[in-house]
């Protein structure tokens, strides 16, 4: 797994925003049922490739996270739109699922530290938690924006403020590194999704009406550039370290 550096968090927010926009674009342009099934199949294929990996490869890892972003959004939307479950119900349900993943992971492996993910079972626990955070974050973002009528921009700012609190708590030693990481990981999902919706949705829904297609395309390009830069920076750092030895 990658170290949670600044570039990690930037790319993470970008993937959450892209996942929200691309999911909305796909399900509104194509028949939702087969679209969700095809996305699920693609996600499963990418995840299998990632789980088979023995080392961290930026493109492979972030492709998996990006697919989680798209599929996780679809899960939350299907629960709300197709099944009629209100966000006030689905959000705590997804939160309970995430807590259950953490409990199982902690009891079986003894730690939730991402730096200790060195086995297939720990990878499975990690990706189960990631999927749950994306689904819950999507529902939580829509909960504030729609159910509580804050709108996408104001809702996104609420989560940005929550992120700032996490950072301050980590700096002040109130939160340990593991708790701070996972709290921030959960919050980055509604941050990215809320602002992606704000930019993409029509004016009637409180957005800038840029469109989900254009937002998705731009974010995919930015993510590709960011991952390429991150991979190059990592290779340079490894080369410098090798020379220093």
C-alpha cells in the first residue's frame, strides 16, 4: 500500500470526485441495471489483479481505487433510488458495515495499520474497508446535500471542516495515526463527491451545470497526470536512496 503522503490524499480526493461524476454519467446515459452489472464485473477484475500483486504499483493501485469510487457510488445510489432506502437509513447502515469490517480486521490481524498490509488476508480486509468507506461517504454526502437541504457546496464545506478537525486532532496528539488515517479516509469521500456534484449538476439543483461527462473526463486526465507524477517521484526517491547506500 502507498504511504499516506500529501500526494496520496490529493489523488484520493480526485478519485472520489471522479467516481461520483462518472457513476452519475453512466447511469443516466445508459440502462442502469446492465451498467451496474458491467461496472461490478470490471471492478471485480481490477480488484483480483490488485489482490494478486506482491508489491505496490501506483497505476494498479489507483485504478482499483478509481473503480471503487465508481462502483461504491453506484451501490449507494442503487440502495437509495432502486430500493427506496432513505439516506437517513442507508448512511448509518453503511457505517455499521464499515465498523463491522474494522472489528473483524482488528480481531483477526491485531491492527488496522495500513503499513502492516503484507498478506492476502489483510489486503482483503483493507479493500473491504475501502468499499464500505466509499458507499458510506456517498450516502453521507447526499444526506447533507439532499435530506438536510444544505446543498452540495455547503455540504462539502462541512466535510472539509471535519477534515480540518481531524488534522488538528492528529497534530495535537488527540488522535493516533491509525484512527486519524481512517477518519480522514472516510471524510475524503463526501468531500470529493460533494464538490464534484456541485460543479456538475444543473443550476436547478444548486450546481454549476458543467455536466457529469465533462467533469469525469477532466478528473480522469488530472488523476492520470497525478499518478504519473507520483510514480516518477517515487522512482526518483528510490534511486536516490539506492545511491546514498
